[in-house]
């Protein structure tokens, strides 16, 4: 197997992984969880000793 073919396969695998992550991050099922996480820094939390 030529190194160019190997690099091409690795590139395709990494591209597929990246696109899967993007699809996961922008899926409608995750929106509620991400909206809640985005509000965490704005909430008041009491510090417990």
C-alpha cells in the first residue's frame, strides 16, 4: 500500500469523525442539555464551607 493511499484513508477517517462530532453537537436532541450548560455560569450558587 502506497503512503499516499494510507494518508488518504486516514484523512477520510478523521473527516468522518469530525463531521460526526459536528452532527452530534448541533443535533436537536442535545439542544436542551447545551442550553442548560450555557446558563450555568450565570446562576447564583451558594458556596458551602
